[in-house]
C-alpha cells in the first residue's frame, strides 16, 4: 500500500497552519484465519501481518497507517510568526500610589 499526499495540520507551537507531507509505504502479509503467524520473518521483511478475510475494507487499513505516521505534536521546524513574549507586567497600583504621595 502506498499513501501520498499532504495534510493540513496545526502547528502546536504557533497555532498556524502546517502542511504535513505524507508518504507512506506499507506491506501487508495476508494471513488466512486459523493459520499461524510467522513472527520472525515479518520483522525482517518489514511486513505487517493482517488477518485475511474474503472481503476486506481497505479504508481502515489506510486510516491506521496514516494515524501511525502522524506526529503527536506537529510543529514547524522554524515557526514563521514569533510567539509573542509575555507582556511586561504593569506596575502594581501600590507602586503608582507611592509615586503620587512623593510628589
Ligand atoms: Zn509553528
């Protein structure tokens, strides 16, 4: 299976849109029901074993692969917009009053 495209995600740092290119290649080994699963061979050959049925929905397979490929917290390598720094704290009302008293 091969999935290629681009997803529109949201950068978790600056919250701006983030185009995420998707390029997935997956190989499946269809294991008939009741047959033993060849574990060691799978790891070496890069196959995902799935239980074979006469009719199988393809979309869930694609969905699973896409979900696996997505980053947990997508972020720009370098965000275009600078995250605004915390505003300087306003002077406390007491400090302002103290100044008034002196004058
Ligand atoms: Zn960003």
